């Protein structure tokens, strides 16, 4: 129950977001002959990093609003144990 309110430390979020931004910015220094192909590569990388960060946010609070348990389940277990 104590771990329900725990999350990732803020310094980890700072490092994660800054490295994601750095990775996307450094892709602009890699030249490709086709500007359209380069834009697609940067968009794919950006989308991948965004999905990774989204997954981390969802997994950071596994018992958040959408996945929480009702007290009824705990009361049923307590009655069963008694």
C-alpha cells in the first residue's frame, strides 16, 4: 500500500526527457540526401521516444485512477480470512 503513491524520482524524469530531446536534436545534424526521408526518420524517432515516455508514465503509477482496486475486493479477502 505504501508503494501506491511512490513514483520515479524527479531527477530520473529530468534525465529521461533531456536525453530524449538531445537525441531528437542530434538527428538534425545527420544529413540525408532526401529532405523528405530525413523528416520521416526524425518523425519516426520522435514517435518512438514519445511512446517510450508514455509507457513509463503509465507504468510509473500502476495503481492510478484507471487501474485502482475498489475497497470491496479487500473487504472480501478480509471476510474470507476471518
